[in-house]
C-alpha cells in the first residue's frame, strides 16, 4: 500500500498512519517526526529546520524533498508506505511525482482528512507527544490517568511548543495558503478521497480501510 495522508495539523494523520502501519506493515514516513528527530540530535539539518518549526513555518522545500528522497531509497519503504505531512506545497508534490516516476512507484491514493477549525485548535491544545517514541495521546482520553508518562516506552509526554494556540493559529494560516491548494492538484489524479476526520479514531480508520480494500480489491493486504 502506498498512500498519502493529507490534511491540516491536528486532523489525525499521525494517529491514522500508526494504525495503518500496524495493519499493513508499511513504513510510516512523517516529515514532522524526521525533522523533530534531527532537531533533537542537533544534526546540520536539524539546526537548519529548528527556527522554521518553532515559528510554525514550513521548512524549505529542498530540505524536506531531500529527506523523503533518502527514505524512499530503501526497498522496504518503496514497497509500502504512508506519507504523513508530506507533500505540503505544490513544489513538493511535483518533486514527489518525479521521484515516483524515477523509482517506478505507483501511488494508490491520497486520503484527505477534514476537521473543523475550532476542533483542530482544541485537539492540538490537548495533544501530548512522547519525547522518546513519538506516540501521540489526547488529554481527552487520559482523564484521571497519568498524563506525564508514555504507556508504550515510559518516555516523557510533552506539549509541543508548536501545538500551543499562538503557533497553531499561524500553522493553520500556512496550511490554508501553501498546503490546501494541493487538494486540487491531487483531485485531478482521480485517486483522491475526502474522509470526515471529525469522527472517532476507529471509525475514521475503518473508512480508510474500506477505501483501500475497495480500490485495491482482494490483494489489498500487502
Ligand atoms: P508536523 O509534525 O507534520 O505537524 O510538522 C511539524 C513541523 O515540521 C511543521 O510545522 C513544519 O515546520 C515542519 N514540516 C513537517 N513537514 C513538512 C513539510 N512537508 N514541508 C515543510 N515543513 C514541514
């Protein structure tokens, strides 16, 4: 399975990608996670990306395109992947098309998740991430439970700086200006599907699976 999960910050791309990754044994390629890791390790790329990420701006196209190219260099990733948070500009989408052509990759589809603006702000304000493994939690689901430690690896849960309301407002503006226009780009491919991200996580997952199985037929589980 080779798909792109598309939508604004906080729509649930990361959560859905992790569920799909388990189901299909796909490689989850999140440019946000890759960049956060580079920032944490203070690599030259991380040092370059940090200021853009902190201010809620997009990291320059050539940087993220280079990152994706490196990841898709592995056969395992090329065979089955879920792209989460990439592409985010038309230039990135065009570069990705060229990469696919060069590597002989056919995309199964682009799944666009949609949620209301207020819900995005609420979700990001409630989102907590594990510093060690990147697992995502919502304070909604942690009511009365320990909201400081990751259930999977014991790492520390934190509220991302760019998930705080001041930066979220700017990230949403950036989404509207630079990323949303990609919908038209992908609509033309005939492999674009809109999914209601306001629904429960399990329901959204089921809708994605329905689409994958319907579009790929009996061989979808690969
Ligand atoms: P995310 O975890 O996907 O919300 O990404 C966090 C931040 O990483 C974004 O606000 C951007 O600063 C940066 N980033 C992630 N993916 C991209 C991308 N495809 N293009 C440019 N910047 C990105």
